[in-house]
């Protein structure tokens, strides 16, 4: 357990942000989190240990991590910004009912005909598939 904490702290130091106990708690919560949490989700979880932590601290930490390329902000939920610690290129499945987001790690072959590119040089893509998850369908 102790060696895991040391490894994580080394990894978190690589973010280049000051590692306060609150920021460490935020980093630990989002590290490997596949739920694509919102700032509110993170605040709710982390404030159990740090009840005085403000939502503003969570937002500031997330903004710093985003600007340094350690997390991605997803704009798929118009009511809440969601965050993804997986910054490798990947796609998403999104339930339109419960807003669950699932990563798709497969490479998808997509192309835009030259006449529609309007001079753009394509450097990447992110595809979002919308539907209804199995849990919502069974209700």
C-alpha cells in the first residue's frame, strides 16, 4: 500500500501543480475513473474526507489539469461539464436517458471527402454515439 502511494505521488507531481491534500484527493478520485465525473460528482465524493473543500477548488484544479493536458473536458452534457482522465484518443457511447458515458477504445475508420474539408488538414477525430443503455431500456 505504501509503495502505491509513493508511485501515485510521483505521478501526480508530474502534473506540475502544487499538491495540497485537497488536490491529492481530487487527483486520486479522477485517476483511472471511467465514469467521466462532473466537478459536482468529484466535490461530493472528495468532500466526505475534506468537508471544508469548496466546489471552486475542484473547478480550479480541474481547469489547471485540463490546461496542462492531464484531463479532457467533455462537452457532451449541456447541463454539466464532465471530465475524462483518459487523454488518449478514443470515442464515447452516451446514454440519452441516464447520461452514462462509455469509452470506445477501438480505432474507427472515418474519412471526410476532400470537397467537404474546406481546406482543413484533419489531425484527429472524436466520435460520440448516442442511444439508450441496457439498464434504461429494461426499465
